[in-house]
């Protein structure tokens, strides 16, 4: 964390943290340093284990000034000591798993999560001898029952993609910490604005910065924020050794987006609230799930844990056949909203996610877990990322397609 700025508000932090006028030119906007290597003034080693906090720049896989700027900005926004930026959100998730887990360890993962994380945890980790098990993290008894003597990490996601179910982070942090495990949370759906994951006890806050933090749909990246010693371990293992570092150009684009994050997230939430309330009244819509609606099954937790629900909502329209038909109508009729995956951009994005297909490929839930998923998603949901357009235009667009 940029401690000089610790007392500043989030809007000032988003703009100024990590940045300063260029020392040689006085440029107010930060430069892009694309250099992959840096001229050395000392004879020094070339091992990841040689890096110290005050090491000069040596090679861009270790550190780069433009990437540093973004890392300091995200750490400050998240109220964390440090941050590691990665090539993508998936590289951030992989960085957490492969830095803090070894063969013989157990990791407890939310039974619903971003599909890539779900598949990585179910297929890749067991291949490496890491035992992964999956629970509904809104059920604290289930979390407590699944923690084992060799549990090293609990990985959750809130609001969870794609059903916007919530995890009580401070309660899960207590359970994880009592067992000596770290808690990581994928907070992509809410961004650092709107939920203080660090204060709630999360050790490693992960974001796909492709989404809200970048905010403009033009750069892929990831970030993990946390204590300096944990981030340093990740920098050595995941950054320098596994090599999934972000391009300085993407870091610069994402930092430019991050400067307006607090303003944008406020506008996303306002738009999403209006669209969600309208969808609740539409006869073709069976159910709307948005943490900002009093009808969200965990609305009380949302109010306690989140100060802003951002722009992600999901809604059901009936059985899978109806959903597929309406998805096709959306592809044919939407004029403003893009029918596309991804989220958190200024452009609104919508995508149909059928339950049966997701169960076969990513989540593979059975019994009570599958039933709970269906309580939120039915036979399928539309995942809508409400962008920054006028809410009336989004509502008119949805009305054309429903
Ligand atoms: C998009 C996303 C990811 C993966 O991020 P990429 O930048 O696409 O690799 C991980 N978690 C969540 C919740 C996401 O929405």
C-alpha cells in the first residue's frame, strides 16, 4: 500500500496511487515503459531469490515501472500492502493455487465459481496431487465440515459467477484461519470498490482486471492483492518462475481505466438497480438475482458486506427451451447490449448460461448442491453485465428482445 495515501478517499486513490509526474519530463500522465530489460549499475545475481523490496529494475518478468504503477494503485484501492498483476484473471487464480498448494495439500473451493477456475480445480490440481473439494460457501456448516487437517487454502468467490450467490467472508475467514489455512476470494464481480475484502479477513483478494478495474473491454489482465510477504512469494513463484506476467501496455491501459473505477462502479450499480427492478416486473421473467434487490435471498448479507452491488445480475425466463429461444431473439434484436461473454465494461453484455450444459462441463454438481444451484438459476440464466449506457435505453433494448 502507498501508505502516504492511506487516508485519502477512493476517488483520489484511484487517480493518484502509484503515479507521480515524470521526473525527467514533468509529464502529468504516466509514461508506458515497454522495456523488457534494464541497464544495471551493479554486478548482481540473476535468480528470483535475489530480489529484495528495494532491488533496481532488472528484467520485466521481475518488475516493470508501468506494471508497478498498476500494482500500487490496486493495492491502495484494495487496502492491501501489495499486489501482483498477472497476464489474466486465470493466471491470477493459477498463481494463488500453485504458490500456496503442494502435493498432499487440500484446497476447499466454492462449488460454483468462474468456469475456468472450476475446471482448473477439478482437473488440473488433482493431477498434481492436490486434493480439491467443493462446497456451497453460503453454507457455513458445510464449509466447517469440509475443512481438514491438511487444508491449506479456502478459495471462494462473491458474488459468485454466474448466479450472484454470496459468501459471508468474515465468517469463512474465521473458519479458514482457525484451521491455519489462507482465504482467497475472487472479488471480480464487485471490484475493490463496494466490498472491503481485506477488512473482512481475506488474505488474497483476486480480480480479473479485464473486467471492472480495466473497465473498457480492451485489455486482459489479473491481480492478487494481499500481505507483502504473500505477494512476494507469488511474485517469485508465479511471476518470475511460471512467467504469467502482464504486458506493460495492458497495465497502462488498465491503470487508465482504474482511475475512474469508483465513479464507474457507482454508475454501474445505479443502472443495474433500475434494470433489475424493471426485469422483476416483466411477465416473461421468472426471477431476478441482484444483491441490491430486497428479493435476493442474501440481501441482508449484501447490505452488511457490500457498500455497492456493481452491475452484475442474472435472471431466469423459464425452461431451457424458452431460454434458448430468447437468447436467439437477443442475438437478432438487441441494438445496444452486446450478446457476448465477459463483464464489467462500459458496454453492457449479456450471455445465456444453460444449467445442464454448465453441470456437464464446469460444475458437475449432484444432489443438494445441484438443487441449490437450480434454486438460483433454474434451467438457465441470462448473465447481464449492466454497462454505463442510460438505463432507459437498456430497458428498451431488453424489452425488444424478451
Ligand atoms: C473473467 C473472470 C475470471 C478470469 O479472468 P480472465 O481475465 O478472463 O482470465 C476469473 N474470475 C471471474 C469471476 C471472472 O469473471
